C-alpha cells in the first residue's frame, strides 16, 4: 500500500482504496465476466464478434505467451496498438501478470516517446505493423537502439526482428507466477500535457474499476448497451469514462472502430445497433454535418453520446439532441483522475451548457485563485480536485514536477479555467496553463518551440493557439529567421525530428521581433491577436 493512498482530512480518512467496492485487479475481471456473461458478445473487432468466454480464454493464452518471454510483475511494456482485439487481450493479459502497460497513442512518434522509454526502461514494446499509412518498423529500430532494457518488440503483423503477436497465444498449463494486488498499479497513462519531460500517470486496479463503474452508473449503462469506440482505445476516455471497462462491467458490447472517421462510424452504428458513442467535439461536429445530408445509414439505435476532451461550444452542443435524436452527456475528464459528467435527467439545455458533477461522492472539487483560495460560486478560477481515484503523484517524477501539479494537501491542479454554476455544475471555459487543445489533442507550445529552434534557419520561435470553429484551436508558429521559409519547410523539418503530425503548426508567420510584455516576456496574447487578424 502506498502511503499516499490515504489522505487525512478533518481527522478522518475520507476514502481509501480499502473502501473500493471491487477489491479486484483488472486482469482478474475477464474470468469473472465470463462467468457472469458467458456467450454474450463482449466486443466486435474487424467484423468478428468475441464473446465474454472467448475474451477470457484468449487473455489466458496470451498470459502464457507473455510469461514465456519472461515478462513479469512490475515490468514496463510500452503498448502502442490501435483499436484492435489485440489491444484488449494485451491490456488484460499484462494486467493479469501485473506487468505495467504504458498506454501510448498510435499517432505518437519517436520524439514523443523517447522520454517515456528513458524514464521507464521497458522490457517490451508492442506495435502494429502499420496504421493510417505509417509503418512502425523505422520507429521500432530507433527505439531499440536507444533502449538497452528492451528485450523484445512484439508486432501485431509482420516485421523483421520482432516477435509475432499471433504466436503468443500459447496452449498448455500456465506456470506459477507472482500476481498483482488490487491496490497495485494497473497501467500508466500519459498526461494530456505530455512534453519533452513525459508525465506518467499511475492508475491502480481497484480505483480504476471503481472509476469505470461510477461513470457507467451515471450514464445508465446496461447489458443492452453497444458502445462504439472510434477515438483511440488506449486513452483514458475510451478505457474508463465509461469506456470499455464500464461496458464490460455491465455485460454490454464494445464495437471497435479502427479509425476516428465519421465515414467508418456510420455504417458500424447501423450494422451493430450501436447505442452509445464517446466522442471529442470535433467528431460530433463532423457527425452532425454528415447526417444532415447523408441519410443512407440508420442511426436510430443511438441512446446516448458522451462528449468530452475539449470545450464543446454550446451552439453545437444544442444541436446534438435534435439532430441525432439521442441524449447528450458532457464529460470533463483527466487521465490523472476526476471525471465530471452531466446526468441523464438533466434538461437538454443544461447538458449543453456544462460538464455536470463528479461521478463519485468522494470527489472534492474546488475553484481557486492563484493563491489557492476558494472563489465564490459563479466566479472563474483554476479547477482543482482530489478524490478516490485521483492520483497524488506522477510516476517517477521529480519533486519539482509533483509539487507544481499537486497542492500540499493532495489536490490535483488541472490547469483548467472553470466555474461552478448556479446548479452546482462544472463549467470549463479553457486553459489557465498555456497548453493548446486541438480537437482533444493536447499540445504544449514549449515543446514545438524547442523543436523549431533546432532548425539552423530558425533563430527563435513562439507558438500560440488560436481559436478555431471546428478544431477548438489551431497551432500558429511565429518564427524569427534570416531567410524566407515556408510552412512546408518548417513542417518537413519538424517531421525529420520525429514530431507527431498532430503537433505540427497549421500556419507559420515570419516576424523580425517578438512583441514583449512589460516584464519582457514574449507577449503571447499579442501574437494570438496577430494570428487572429
Ligand atoms: C481527457 O483526458 P486528458 O488527460 O487527455 O486531458 C485532460 C484535459 C483537461 O485538463 C482539460 O484541459 C481537457 O483535457 N478537457 C476538457 C474537457 N474534457 C477534458 N476541456 C474542456 N471541456 C471538457 N469537457 O481529455 C478525458 C479523459 C476522460 C474523459 C474525457 C476526456
């Protein structure tokens, strides 16, 4: 038990993992669900329906495969799989063994992942052969070179010098192995604000199940629900809010959509009778646009759309119920913990204008000023929180990083600007910290700036986010250079450093000097105004 599992407040232990309803590990769950839900369909991937029985059986075969590679409790495994059955088996098998999957996203590239590999010294890296036109072999080679601890790369497909994923489903008796406890770390998530210094979020088995259960309860999930996952399945939103775990806990069905595209989603909604979607605002906007002219797919099975990840403009939110004929639930979530959601009985006006209330009675939410003093209801300030499933520390992070992110009494500082409205609901309006949120993807300007400054033709760079109707924000880079350059050249340079596509500037402006604030800092507000003009 970690010391930080207890937070002492008013001489009471207000919540500990000891009180978590299910003292289980996530890896134990497939067998428990197989007992309960048997031949019902747990998930659909690649047009194939997998029952709860099969999910449990395949997980056990893969456990034997992973054990045969010497993977054991406490080992770090970097998982970078897209929305496939392989991801689901991998997660459960590693978590059954107590090895720690680090949940990365398929879109991440060398420069995003290098720091993570250095921090955790993984023994294994699991990748697809290719995804969305990108072949992972080059990245696999580079990671191998810089990671002495890496014993195996497992590829879900064909690739030289890798172990083939499909060869790891081993029959026969399982050898004895040390198992994890319910309050051990289950997996590591990446913080939304991942920069050159990666922040890893340690989530534990029982609290993570509790989080998923409470989110599913808020959304009224039952065994009749069919949830389509089109955003990356390895993200906290897809895993636990209410996510695949929220569905499995209730015996429902998950449908894995391989790409986050409306064209892929629509026929799957009809074919599988999908009742629930979890989307970022930009996908909702695309969905509403498409169904307004294309009625070739029947989406009448939809019961609920859960929207979160970035600010959802009220105007668009108000269209969900009339245009898609289903209930809107807004969610504010963080991989660090807190999940706030609107309720099924909120009026359509309310669910379009706020992110609701915390899902657990043990969550404590506050809006504070810069000195961490509580602000009156209705005033905007920083949203901070702590509770039953919120972490108290980043994993393997310095004291400096932790004390910047958590208050001395264990509140996580989200860095989001928010208020509590007259109904007690959370309303998030944007960021206090400088992070850019582009369609739910989180980009730290400092990371893009540092990379830009590595170009010999760039003397200095400043990056700002500018409001964008569709994406929420777009990324504008201001650069000082001795010669003319183009957006294409700048992007090609950043690509050569291995920077992910989603972090690429959408526009580049050349200027001779940066505007400065009174204290001599680059005046980013002035740059934003310039980019908007
Ligand atoms: C989700 O998790 P992360 O860890 O990728 O990002 C968390 C950050 C928040 O601090 C906030 O800046 C932003 O994403 N955010 C929202 C939001 N939901 C998340 N900003 C405005 N409105 C919202 N509704 O993004 C995440 C995790 C679980 C469920 C949903 C989203």
